[in-house]
C-alpha cells in the first residue's frame, strides 16, 4: 500500500470494480508486470479482492475490500492535501 503504484491503484479502485485493462489505463505509466505485482500485494494485504471468470479470453476484475475502501479514502485525502498545499510547500 505504501508504494506509489499501490497508492494509485487504491485510488483508481475507489469508484468501483475494474477489469485489469481498465485499471491499467487509469494508473497511467504502470507496466502490466508492475500492476500485476502490486495487485497481488494488495490482495495479500486484504485490501483488494480479485475475481476471475472462467471465460475465453480470461476476464479478471478487481475491487476494494472494506478495509481497502477505508485505506483508499485516507490515501485519497492525503493526496488531495498534498496537491492543495504543494505550491505553499515549494515556496518554502
């Protein structure tokens, strides 16, 4: 959760469930491999739920767990605060 990709993935999932490809588009700049690793870590931490469908081509969806939603809201609030106060912080 403390990685930048983990933070961005949590925030991207706040509105609701996303397929892997949609999530990758929302987390601009992340490689497929890095996003996959990040999601596995978040799933292992109990913050993200992965749902796989037995279809061809494979379909996988990701959603926040209740703990994941709580964490994502806190991370979003911090990101918003940083964005709002960054101009003041950089002025010194």
